C-alpha cells in the first residue's frame, strides 16, 4: 500500500476537507465524465445525503458543490472569482464550466438536502445528475467524500471494499501495517522518512518531491501567520470571536519575564493550532493534515519544534512530513480519517498520531520510538466524538486542535524516554479506532445531532 505525501497533505480551502473540498472535487470529476460522454447535457442537478445534508450549510457544502459544478477546484481556488461566480449563477440560474456548454442550474431548486437515511456506501454521500432539454436524466453518478478531500464514486468505493483497489504496491516499501513498516525499516536500516521518500520517487523526481514538500510547509506556515493576525467574528452565526491574535500578543508581551510559568509553552502550541483552525473556519487556505477539521495539529507541532526546540532545523521539515504522512496513510488505509465515519478520533486523533511521529523522528527517534509516539497520541483520542455546534468547524474543533498538538508533543517526548518496546501496538490502536467508529452512534459522527451540538445554544 502506498499513499503519497501529496495526497495526505493537500492545499485547499476551509472549512472542511470532507464537506467542502470533497464535494467540490467530486463535482469537478463529474464534469470530466460529462465532457467525455456522448451526451449533450442541458442542465445539472445535485443532492446531498447523510452528514453532507445534516451539516452541509455549516460546512459550506452547498456553496462548494455549486462552485465545483461551475469549474472551481480547491488547489486553484480564488475567493474573489468564486464570489463573483456565485452571484452570476444566482442571477442567471446557469453554470458554464470550462469545456461544456452553458448548463441550467438553479441552486434554489436543483441542489437539494436529503435528510433521510444516508446512502449505503458512506455517511458523506452526494448524487450528481446531468439532464437533457426535457429535464430527463442522461447521466447520474453517486459520489462519496471519504475524508481528507478524498472522493470515490460508488463503483470505486465498492471496488475498494472488495479489495480490488488497495493503492500502489509497485514501490520499494509497500507496508500496509505498522508492523510491516517496522520490519522493513529493520531489514533495510532506513528511517520511516527515508522509506517513504524512496516510495515517492516512483512518482516524482527528487527535486519535485522537495519542491512539493516545501510548498506544503510554506502554506501551513503562512496559515499560522495569517491566523495570528486575524481579528473579528467567525462566520456562521455562533459569533465565535477569533482569539489567536490576542493570545499571540499576550505571549509576546510576556517574553523575557522571569515570572512566566513553564506551562506557557502549551499556550504557544495551542496558539499555532488555533490560528490555523480559525483560518479554516473563516474559509481560508489550509492544508489537509489529514483533514481540514484537524489541519492545525501538524503545523502547530512543526512550528513549536522550529521556534522553541534547540537544534531544530528547517532542513528536516521534509522528514517530519514524510514520517507523518506514513502514519496518516496507515490510519486511512486500516481505519478512517473521516469524522463522519469514525468521529473526531479519526481526525484530530490521526493528526496527533502523525504529528507525534514526525516530531519523534526529527528529534532522533528510532522507527520503534516513532511508532510508539504515534500509538500514544492516537490511543488517548480513542472514542472522541465529532459533534460540531451548528455544523460549523468552530466549537469544539478550534480548541481541540490545540489540545491535539499538546498531546502529540507529550506522546513524542514519552516515546523518546523509552526504547520503543510497549504493550499496545499502533496497529492494535488503529483497529480499535475502526471498531469504535463502527460502534459509535451516528449522532456523534458529524451530524450535529448529539453531544455539544445539542447541549450548547446555537445562537
């Protein structure tokens, strides 16, 4: 099994990788299918199901779907152009995606929310249709947004479920479990990052890998910086106030004071993570890590390491991200990174495991210690629900990323204090996450039907 670092870390837009980026990507792929079909479409229709319906408005799923059908994609998204396009679509009730004729599409009538049972394949489902001049359906596809911006058609999902699509195996180190990863590392004498890099070289040159990784960190770091400068109230109606700037200013003012307590370092970690997730909640540019809802954990731990740990070097950020991607790939392959499928344990829990592994690696940890760090971080997120208030990626998501970063650093530190030998394996922990997610009631899995979502006033 091989999942590229550039699949795990994707540049996109907030507030959600599964509910915003995924539907936009699915709509774009549907347009590609339409372009290569023998049909002559005159209109489009879309319906949102399961979690995409229940929390769709709060996650801007409807907006993302409309923009996706108009030809917008997350990696090249321009907010000013998007706003202009939305205004034109509402007025003309048409979309004109590149390579296709003008198509009838009235967002008020042709985009529907189905609050009945979820589609059978996944909690995040959507159906896209093309119609002829009489309004009859000439092409229909069911899509699933499976977390982290990844999307599959119903056919692709069925193939994956049957074992027919297990990712690339034609790489030097195609580990599918943590146990295989450790065995290959022992046999080769390579670090996890080195094995991951050799796998990446099957797809790209070394220069392309380095440029891509640098781009990922540049976007992550810029997101932290923007978040620490942002002010005002986050959109959506909860009237959540952005706090990162105030926290940052207070921490800067306290620098050099002998009275500052040691635990202030936790505030720095939380600050970096919260800055990212406030940007995400505002619809800004973020990197899935592995999702938007958990996008703050990995960059927060990298920034903590670079700015606060003696001996840290930006030249090792690549090793951090490659190691983190290897762990994220195991979580996705053997369980899930989708809050709608397994709760927030799959999002912030996986992110914390990735960050802990990356930090442990760049601090000199052995592969066994890296695996231990990931396991500790994930284990102590098991059972965490996904219950966003009003369907917005704000409460409890923003603070939760801060605490996820703190847990990740603690997990890495604990692992480095040991020799890598431990009772609970990462594989056992990932399988437990999968089972727990399967058993978890759907109201605690990104539907806003339980937990904090129903016990906190929405206005």
